[in-house]
């Protein structure tokens, strides 16, 4: 018997080791897709008489983070101005020293929460120090000031923001649909493509689209992009500061969707070097004066103004943009300003319909995918309407 027990012990140890090894992937694969949905649903379905408010704020790297708090439904119904301010540890986000780390977050916009559902909400906030001054990383406050100084209420600036992004496997190196350590077939069939050999990540795009619509965002469309594993969605038409608010919360929702589905999203402007398209955030822009009869002349005047401030705009249009704006892959050279009708190789494209009808909008194709939407939208408005 003793000999028999001893013979069994190594096998038992091997079984336990196998169980531990089998659980190891959860150290990386922690999205909801890797969990037992029935277990998660049991808790999500629990009744509650309070509202969970996810406060979303921007860190030192222009990335959205969040923390959740409980609010009474009666207070939430009173509107965003009645929601409480809150704080977080700015020393952990690169926004404050450890000996004076409190950052104040002030609610600015409210959206329905597509992750918890029900009456729960996402609360977009901006950031202040204890004395009430906007943090240096708070680009929303100066953007609001520029819109107000430029009489945005009368000009009614409309924006359509085209956010491009690239999906990666959890290794952070291999885009979806790409062979590990290799390359797919050249660009051509992927843009707006369909099929298992052309479309990589449609589930992410569709989930994000639905979540944005549920949240109340003015998302107007989506499509697969030129590089495989790359997608785009469009926010707008949205007016003034609301456009940047919506793009910010849409990026946060995209991060959460990818967290759930176990993929990584990148808004790097040139995630893969070589003959592969980069990622931008083209800004379609119009004002009351460009949308009415004769507005094309105003658009042409705007293009002249934008040309004179080209370098100022390039400096504000995102980091790493020099890797993208090379004059190839549907871009204009970063050092040269140009504009033209229906030309996607120009800095500014005037749509053919706008030229034909004599009014409409322009498209600024220079902003990178990682652009700060508050900086970019406010600067475009300021330059074009000054």
C-alpha cells in the first residue's frame, strides 16, 4: 500500500501543476470574454435603487481614466451642474506631486452608461487644482474660453471628427489579422472590405458603434480602413465644445470595449512603419457663414488663413505626426501646406459637393489620431473665424 501511494503522488503533483498552468492565461486575458458570462450576469442583474456614476477624466498623457461613485437618482435628474465634484490622486497620473496630490474633477457632461445599463451614467469631467485653477493638462478649459471669445454661439461651428484606430493582439505588437512576426497581403482589399481574409476586428467596431449610440453620442458612421486591422468612426455633426467632449468619451468607450474583448487599441499615428497607412483624426469643419449661399468664398479665405498658421497647427495636431505626414499614403507633407478640391493628398480638402454647390465645409486632414480634440477644435475655430 505504501508503495502504491508513493507511486500515485507524482501524478497528483503533475495534475496540480497542470491546473495552475491552465489558469495562468488569466493573468493577461482578464476581459469579460474570458470569464463565465453566467456568473457575471448574476451580479449585473441585481436590483439597486442607487445610480453608479463613472467619473471619466483625462490624465497627463491625454488618456481617459475613470473611477466610480454612488449617487442618488434625484440628484442626477437635476442635471450635470448639480453633480458633486470629486477628487483623485494626481501623483498616480503624472499631474501632481505626492505631497499635494489631490486633483479636483468637475462634471461637465453626462452620458448613458453602455456597460452597466439602466439609469447608470458616465460623467465626463475636467481637472483643477485645489485653488480652482485648471491643471496644465486640462485643455478643455482654454478651449471653452476660445469658443466663447470667438462668439461660437453666433458662428455655430460644426465638427465631424473622423477617429482612426488600430487593433492589436494582446502582445501589443501584432495587429489583428496579421501573421505573428510577418505581414499580410499589401493594402488594397481591406478598406471597407468584407470577408474573413479582409476584415479584422469588425466585432470591436460594431460593439463600439452600438455602445456610442446607446450612450447618446452623435456617432454618424464607421468603416474598415486601408491598413488591415485599422478602423474609423465619425463623431458629428456636433457643435463647439460638445464635439471634443463626445470624441473624448467615445475614446474611453472604445478602451472599455477592447478591455472586454481582450484586444489592445492604439491611436498612434503610424503604428506600423513602411508602406502602410497611418491613422489620423480628420476634422470636417463649417460655420454658419460657410453653410449658407456664397459660403465657398469664406472657405477659401479660411484656407488662406490656415496656410499662414500651418506650423502652429502642426505643433498642435498630435505627437508623432511627422511619421504619418510624409506626402505618401493619402497625406500631405508635414512641411508644406496645400488645399484643393477632392484631393486627399492636400492638407485641406474641399469636398466636391461643396465646390459645386458654393457652400458647405472643409476637411482638415492634418490632425493625427492621438490629437487632443480640445486643442485642435478650438484652434481650428480660432484661426478660421479670427
